[in-house]
C-alpha cells in the first residue's frame, strides 16, 4: 500500500455502512388458488395471465408488492427491510382470506431469497487497477458495457457491484450480515490490490 493510499484509508470510516433497498421473499400459502375470482374481489389487484402468470397485489404500508400464483406460491418483493416482512405477509393473507381464498391454517413465514443493499466504500476505487491486480479472479469488468465492476464474493453467497466513486451495491445475499460480509471482503480485496484512490 502506498503512503497516499494508506493516508486515504486511515482518514475514512473503517466499515461499510449498508442500507437495505429491496427484499424478496417466498413462501407457499396453499395448494391452489382461483386467481380470476380473487382478482375480482381484491381492490387494485392486477391479473392479466397473457402478460404475467400471477396476480399482483400492491401494498402501501409497508410498501411492497405480492405476486400470487395459482399453485399457492407467494412472492413478496419491493420490501424496504427484512423487518417489514411480517406486516406485509399478514396484510396480503388478510386480503386473500377476505376475498374468499382458502389458505393453510398457519402458512410458513416467507424465506428471503434476495436482499439488495447499497452503501459507500471508504474511498473511491481504481476499478481498472483492481481488475488487473486480481487478474479478473471473481471479477467481471467491461467498462464499455457497464460502468461498474462485478465482484463475486467468496466468503458468502452474494455479488457486489463496485463503482469508481466508491458506491457499492450488494445483491444475492439473504441477510444483512451476509451483505456486510461481502462488502468487507471487497474492501479487503481493494486494500490488498492497492486500488484505493484519494477522494477528489
């Protein structure tokens, strides 16, 4: 690490602060559903099987969308935080039951299948230098097609989109700690590659 890089890193926060942006979770609530009848009974429900095989129910509190399928599969997407899952799940179950759906007596809580979080690394990054030093190991970098670098974490199941400004987006994680672990791995890789840039 150069003296300039060391000074840049030392002067900035030690950990990446990530904020959840989108949570997607899945569960099964029954064996079969009559979507045309439910769509007619739920205000604002959107069901057009020619364009999408499920019924879409949008919620405002918490902000989310429920994708409901004939098979009884339920997908909650657009949730701002994992803490919002129970309230969103209860709200859509109430809508469905009120509309006449026969659901399992105690459906399993939805399981998170994707969590997207974003934040700021401790300093700007030289993406080209990072890609060269890592010899594209766990990395995809094609600046002509995408302005960021794609880093596939080794320690957890997650993919990080890293930008020269220091912005980072973590996707594919299933918990906030896993997203933070992936971001910390990226910072270690940048430090090892001496790829930090001084802030403008």
